[in-house]
């Protein structure tokens, strides 16, 4: 049983160089790009927040980039994702442009919700992304509901959602897990075990590691290094394959660490400094960069290109208009026939090669 916050082993000095079975060299580069984009966007957004240009508070996923990047990369365009506030890389992989994300954070009319919702409450339905609500495990029920629709229609599709370790103490976690197990739904549940539910450590949260509960609901639970983007991809790819093949759901526990406070207002003094320092040695971006450098990839060029793209995206978003009060009620209610969710981008090479 895992009843204490997890202390990681030291990062490998020599990360594996061999190309994994289901990822090409370009795939591995794209995974790094997605993580760099996520971190770069959130760092710039935090700066905008401190300048008073981002209303409300601000939440980021610093150090958790591999969890959303690896999982989303394994999902097909026709699959559906319920994306939470520390999973920005999933939006990027599905095709949401950085300038629209910056506009969203600043409440601009060009943002995903056109200034009508909180800065992290968004999802581009045209790309198969469902916007989150603050009661985070509720999105497990939404994902289970979409998976139920896929099953009833006989469609080879899968739903996926993320949630934190604190979510496992709520009733909606049980409801979603139980229904998914009973119905053998094509859904993947990704538990981001980042060691703290706000300020509550794991040993005060549960007596049994939640990944062990999957068996009680009748399906598989696997624990994965959440700071290894390629491990996250492979676990999700296998879970998706199982789901669309009729094998039912999977609970993936991504063991990671929340490196910043719960939000911008949280100084996380309750977290031992030694714990943060140990997890710094397993930074997901550093690990992927080491792998690619060993393959001869110019990582600095990738970093420079991403930084230039994001700087331009910030400037473009800053030029965008604020929403007008004249159309504030538009889009609040559905007028006429409901528009179904659209398909998102699916950049993994396996989809183009027919491997999925």
C-alpha cells in the first residue's frame, strides 16, 4: 500500500536511447514540443497574472507536463477528452492554438469561451475537448457518459479524463468507476497522483493506493512514472487499445509531483523543501531532452523555436478585443439543433500508419 507521499529514486544518469516500439523519432520530438509549449505558456501566463492581465487566480501544471502530453498523444481524433486545469498539453496536442489559450486566460473575446468563463475552465468542443468544472471528479462521470454512448452506438471510440488524488475521496469517483466497470465502458481514467490534494498529503487522504481499487471495480489499474512522457504514452495507448477492443476501462495512476502551489496564491510552505528538490531531479522535460540529445537532436533549436512562437502568441492575444456586453447572452443556451463535438488533432504517427 502507498500511504505516504512518494519519494522518487534519483533520475537515471543515462536515459534509454533505443527508440521505443510505438514511437518514431519525430513522435518523441513532438512530445517534447508539447511539454515545452505547456510550460512556456504557463510561465508567460503567470507573468501576465502578476501584471494584472489575468483575472481571478492562476493554476499551472509545472512538473506534470508528461501526464497530459503522453496520454493525449495516444488518443485518436474521434476520441473525446475531459481536460483539467493541470493538463494544458492535451489542449495543444488536440490542436488549440497558443494565442487562443492566452486570450482565454485574459478573458478576451478570442479565447475558447470568448470571455464567458473562468480562465482555466475551457475546452474546444470543435476539437473533441470538454471544458472542466471545479468539482474535478465530476468529469469522470462525463467521460463515462460519453463512453456509454460509444458503446451503445457500437463505435470504436474511447473517452479519457484526468483527475487528482484528492478526487478519489469523493463519491463521484466511486460512481464513475463502478458504472464503467459494470458496463465495461471504453474509458481511460488518468489519476494524477501529485502527492497533495491542495495541502493534504497522501497519508492523510487514503489508506489504500487508489490504483489498487480498480480491481474491486472489475478492471485493470496500472501505476506509471508520471514524469516519463513516453511511459505515459505507452500506458495510455495500451489502455485505449483495450477499451476499443471491448476490454473495458483502465485506471492509470500517473505518479508525479505538483511542483508549484495549488494556485498562484499558495506558497506551499506545507511541502518539505527536500521533497521538492528530490522531484526536481526527475523533471519530465529534462528527461526527454536527454533522450533526444543522445539521438543527436538539436534540443536548443526546439527550445528557441517554441519560445519565439509563444512570445508572438502573447503579443497577438494582447491585441485581441475584450468581450462585448451586447452579446453576453449568446452561447449561454442552445438555440436550435445541438452541435455534436468535433474531432481533434491526432499527431501520433501510429494513426497515420494504421497501427491503432
